[in-house]
C-alpha cells in the first residue's frame, strides 16, 4: 500500500517519541493498523488522518492522556481529534 509523504512524516514523528527498544515493533504495528484501516475504507493510499487513527488505536490506555500534547507538538489540533481520544 502507498503512503503519502505527510503520512510518512507523521509516522516518523510518532516513532521519534517511541522508546528505541520498541520502535521497530511499534512501526510494524502502526503500519499494519493504518494499512488495514485504509483497506477497510477502500483507499489505496494511507494519509495523515489514517495514521492518526492508527496511532490512537495502538497507543496503550495508560499513555493516551499524553496524546493531545504530542498532537500539539506535531502541529495537529487535538480538538480536531477529541472524538478519537474519548
């Protein structure tokens, strides 16, 4: 499956905040979930919104309260994704 450049950039930003020992596994998981979401939606390309959804789904519950801060750090408006964080 193809990924647009902005989606790849966001993935790498997320991975940059991931502890090194689990970074490869996290990348594999995020890619698989994002591509699964895109496939389920009939898309041929993974975009930023799909990466965000995969990121939220893959984040452990104990770490989810930190997602709005990270979204803001990455230039995303957490208010736009509040429905995913509930």
